[in-house]
């Protein structure tokens, strides 16, 4: 993919924030996470998703359907 960012520059989003960006339900985001379609980091019982991963997923999904 793109260039790797230094860890302090990586912005992690909550499931609710990912759902808002993608304009889908939180359950849809959980399905994507459990299917391995969106990379995530587990923090306790919560998931955090790198913001760039959301943008990458949307870009690929958009070009596949176009």
C-alpha cells in the first residue's frame, strides 16, 4: 500500500467513528472486522481501526463497484 506512517501519526478510530465515516451501522463495521476486511487493533474488549485503513477500504470498494 502507501508509505508507512510513524506510529504517533496513526489516527485510530472507534467502531462508532468508522460507522459514521462509512455511513453504516456499527454492526456492519463489526462484521467487516470479524471477516478480516478491515484491519484493527484490539484494546481490551474494544476495537480501534486505523483511519487510513478505512479510506483504503472505501477506495478499493468504490473502484470495484464503479
